[in-house]
C-alpha cells in the first residue's frame, strides 16, 4: 500500500493548475464545470458527517461532493470495496451505491459471513468501529445526521466478539491480562486475572476511536446557477486510519466460520479487516496481488520473509484490523513473471536515467529496456540502496527528448520474449 500524505496532495494541487477543464455529473444528472480561474482545495481529517441523499462527505468543515462521474468516467472512493458472497471483488463505493458507507447498512445488511476457503474465516464479519467517532456515534441522531447509538452497540459487540475470539487462539502465548488491553475490564478499569472470572460484558471498556479519515483534493466546480461544489478530481481516499507495523510474523492462526485468519507480530494481534466497506489485500514481491490462502499457506511452510508489513486500523492499541498485508520479497510460481520499475531519476539534457526494480523469477531470464529506439540490456545485480530490488539500472547516452515511457522486456534462455511491460517515468524527469 502506498502512503497517501498531505504532501502528496499538495504536489497534485501544484501540478493541476494547467489541467484542462473537466465536467462532473452528479447522481441527479446535474452537470458541473470547473470554476474559472481554477480554484483548488484539499482536506485530510476525521469524517464528521455523511449526507446520503446528496452524496456528500464532511470533514474539517468542508463538504465534499461525490460525483457520479468525471469526464465520463465513473467516480469511485479509493480504499473502499464491495465483495460478493465468495469474497470476490464486485466494485468500489461511489455515488450509485453511496448508501453502503452508512454504519447501519454495514452492520445489518452488507456483512458477508461466508468464507474464502474452509480455514479462511468470514469474508466480512461486520464493522468493529463506526465511520464516525465514538462520541458522535453514541449520540442520538439529530436532524439528518446518520448517527445511531443502537448500531454503535452492535459495532462494539462485534469488536469484543472478534477480539476475544482471536485472543483465545493465542491464549497459550499471551497472558490473560492481555484481554484487559483489549478492553475487557471491570468498572474500576481492572484487568481480568482468569478466563473463568471475566468481568460482566456491561463493564467492558470499548476504546475511543476517531471518525474515518477523509483524504481528498480537487477543484471547485459550479453548476448552471453558479452554486459551488468541492469535487475530488485530484485524489481521494477513505480509511479508518493508516497504522503500519513491520517485522516478522511471530505466529499465526487460521480462521473458522466465525473468526477470520489472524497473526501475531510482537504483542500486536492482527486480523483481517471485517468491515464490508473497506478493502483487504495481500501482496508479494513487486506488490503483486496474492490470495489470502496463499499467504497463510506460505506462513505454515515457513516461507514468509523476515519482514512483513501490516497496514490497517486499530481499535485501542493492541488489535489491528488489516486492510493490506505485504510480504515484499515473497514469490510463488502462481504469480507468473513479476517485473517492476520505480525511483526513476531522469536527466534529459545529459541523456541519463537511473531506476531500480524487481524481476522474479530471475534465474534463466534476461531483462532489457526499450527506450525510444534504444535497446539496453540490464544487469541483474541487486540494488545497493534498495533492499529487495533485484536490479539497479543506470543507462547513459540516450536521446530522451519527448520520451516519457520505457518497455521492460523479459526473455527466456532461448531469447524468446515471454513478458513485456510499459512504465511511465515522467515523474522522475529532472529537466
């Protein structure tokens, strides 16, 4: 998973001023055009409100309009996902299925209890934290605000059911007091000392959470009457948080019909995101998608790398619900030929370019770059400053004027082309 930061949004804003005027269409068919001269905006903060009827999201005092399309392309909210009963990807959330963002639908309608495989656990158990902060979610709804304390109770019960269920799979590795870290405490905040004498459920302390994080940037648009709208045409992402832990997988457990797959990294329990609104992805070398089952089968065979990255959101401090698990150097034949290229440094006036990347598998194959009319062989020597990269390319004497892409070509031992992939290096051009 790439890191979406405010700095990246600012970069988008600075490069957008020369963009062509775009047209956005709302869910009701109204057409909007970019305000002239172009006016940009950005927001990154906790979500405060959802207006389902008007398809808007509010954070930090800004009301962001989710369009049906921009320049004819259906608009989707990045970071969201809709899956079917088999766990297969169906769509992402946009204006047409905007109601899937609500807590009530996520908790009572959209969850998926079927499993990916006999040992994989439920696909999307249900939300374990509200899209709003706990303070807001526990309040009675006012006007059009989509808060519902009864749904918040369901969400908190989901969390405790899942947290305790996962803990029980690791009880031989963790003390019973770990339950207290998950919120299983009495009215005085004391931790349990025995599994046979847990405090009553009514005394457990659900950790406080903020609202989902809205990261969006774009232009101001206007309708025929001059009304202004904030349209996120430069970047958009919705997540509960982006907490990241890197290190070895200490232990793991497969799931069942009521508990997802899980793993332990140090004293952090990591289970798969159970919320039907958010994505779950597993990747291997070169950020190539792999299946959840393949990842855990590799764990069982001791094939995972020493460094695994888990990114997701927490409820409290000791339970992560992962949206992305990355085993950056893991390769399996089912992934086919994997080629990557990044960190481009291109000097057009000097005719020089440098980048690094991955070729997997590398044994028995050669790699070359086609840049304009030039065909350059690449020596597969691991990058010195980028652990995990299988090559570090530096090519000189090129005519790079007007060129912004290259093709990486893989050939087998007989010289037969078996894979070709195009990469855009325009962001790496220095002059």
